[in-house]
């Protein structure tokens, strides 16, 4: 189903950017789990607009309302319905754009598919819809926490400013100590300066988010069409503005030889392990017990506040200049979205692994 994600742990979302609310239903949440509502709201705070000078200044509290599936603070095993109301829409900012197709937006493709589109903030194609993913991911994180599985994403590149690829060299928790969510404080300052500069120019900039999953047991994923790395790739590529995904050494494999990048097995303190982790914790589409790590490339936000050329609905050449409150760089607010999608994939596969065993 186009608006649902997952198999046993499934999220179905609803809502538009300038509608009354966005929300969803999570089905398959295991029963009897203490629901940490503070954690859920914290994840939304990490994603919400207006959190710093380098994000969109749309002012939303993004307060979640949990509607069902929870009793006396615990999950009941029934569907968990939730909603986050939109309270600070400025639909008038988009009135002038309802008769044209904005460059690199979904205006044209939505019109071709449905014959109608909500031009206010992109409607269903807006990144505001990712609120539902963050709530679903927060619930998945709560369940994974009991299994000792943690997920940490961080900004590793903005424009041409990048930190080293080896995540072991950083205290990943420190990423939350700066607005850009980068674990290298010096690089974070330069990234923030670049984003501020780009914003002042009315432009936008892209970058890369790295994600590390620790504590994932061996055996998750399917060997053919349900490979764990393929599921993670699909989850990430389904996030607004994502244009690239690589796991482990990724594209660096293309220039290497097998003798240098094979992950050799060894006996480490009585347990089978590997001497290296070039594969990124997944082999043959199935987790091998090592850290899972991957990188996600985000394109620059499509809305820029300078004059551009395009065509109107009749195909006439025109020029226009966008209005509204937009992110000059999506990465700081996308970090919790990447974590959320990864959490839902991992929990879904954990539940499937248990269902497949007698």
C-alpha cells in the first residue's frame, strides 16, 4: 500500500502540509511495553521547524496526541493512532505558485499521476509528512531499547565540508550538542557558517547523513528480495530529498580488490566475529552481528528564494520567485528521520525473525 510501511510492524500515514493535521496508525507494536511519551516528543523536537537559525522559521510545537493502543502507560498490542496538528500554516505564500510547476518539486508529477494537486506547501509531498515517520520510529526505538539495539545518525557532510568516514573516531552522542548535528565540533561550526551563508544568498545546499546501528543480532533480513540492506536502502530513498544510499564501504568497493576488503572471520573471545567490517554489518542480505552503518545523500532543498525559470500549467515559459519559510539545508532536521526509518526496518525484521522460528 502506497501510504503504509512495514510488514509486521507497520506504519500507515495521513495528512498534508497545510491540512488540519498529520498523523498515522502503528500496527504491530508488541504488547506490554512501557511507552515513553517524553522520548516520542523529544524525537519530534529534533525534527520540528524553527529550532535554530539555520532551519525553516515556521513555528510549530509539533505536539503529538496519542489516540489509541496505550493503556496505563503500556502498549496493548492494538493499533496506536496518533496525530500532530498543523497550527502555523501560511497558505497564502503559495497562491502565486498554483498555476506553475516549481523546478525539482513534485508539482508536475503529482498533476500527471492524480490530475489534481495540493499546491499549498506541496501537500502530501511536503517534508512535513515525515512527522508520522518520526513518531513511528520513536515507538520502534522504545521497543528496540529493550533489546539493546541503538541507532545514532549524524551529519557527516554539508556541501564540500566533510568529516572522516570512520565513525569510531567520534563521540556520536556529541552530535546533539550543535545545531547542525555533527559530532566534530570544529567541522560543525564551518557547516553552520556555510548554511547561514547559503541562506543569506537565498540558496540551498545538500549533504550526507551517516547512520550507525549497534547491537543488532545476526540473522535479520531475507536472502532474496527482502535483503536487510535493500530494505534500509528503500526506507532511506523514500525520505524527501534523498538521492543516494550506500552501506558499508559502498562505492569505495568499486576501486578495491577482494583481498583488501573481504571481512575475514575469526574467533574473538569464544564467539565468531570478523576482523573488519567493510560490509557494514550485512552479508548476503542478512545481518552478521556487527555494527550496521550506512550513508544517505540529500540533495539541496528545491525551494530557493531567487528568481527561476519554469513553465505554467499551459506550458508557457515564465519566471517566478518563491516565497515562504524553507530550510536552506535539510540535514539537521533529517537526522531523526533517518534514525526513525532505520528503527522501523530493524524492529520489523526482528519481529519477522521471531515469527519464522518455531
